[in-house]
C-alpha cells in the first residue's frame, strides 16, 4: 500500500468499473474500445492495468506497458471526487516502479494539446515535454486526418 492506496493489477470482474472510471474522467474516445484496450494490455507480459483502491473502491488507474526499450502509460485516471490528494502521483509512481522492475529506463506518455491540466500535473511530478512530432496513420481504412483537413483547393 502506498499513501493509503492499495495498488494491484486489474482482475476480470473489474473491467466494467474501470471503463466507467475512464468515462467519468473523459479518457475514452469513440474510436477506441476501452474494454478491448484492457484485454490487449492484459494479453502479454509487457503490459498491464494497475488499479489504486481505497477501501476496496477503485479510485485510480494506469495502463502501463513497454516495447523493450521505452515504457508507455495510458488511461491515467483518478476519481474526480478524490483529486488533489496525491492519488495521481501515487498511481504514476506505481507505473514507474512496474517499468523499473521490467528493466525499462525511460517512460513516455502522450497528452492531448488541449489538456493543460494533465500537462501541468506531469510537469509537477518531474516529466519534461519532449521535442518530438508524433506521426500517425489509421490502418483500418479510415481516411487520414491530413486528407480531411486539406482545403478543397489543395485536394
């Protein structure tokens, strides 16, 4: 237990409660199935979903994994009614520890540009903004964002 928060990996019966937490924290997007994301994270040894519990209630989460070189964290959530008490810092510390135990030296994460609160949180716990450009491509047949954003005169 870290700072009153019991940390453990997700169990089968907790998937719906975790998805509800993520929805409450506005982390889900229509194009991602959170239950499928959880199933994929639990499929192999290189990833998991860590949960923070207070009095048996799920109040925090972090999906954590690695590619053998870099660790990644997604779906970092803290119950909105319990924010400001250090739970985000605690669940992130647990994710960092999980990666250290796997021998991973660097953790990276993505924050949407409009999410200033998340950016400020990560800065307060020692993360720096990386000078990178992220490229993306849909592999499931969806039209690319650049094609959708292109004015008619340039299409």
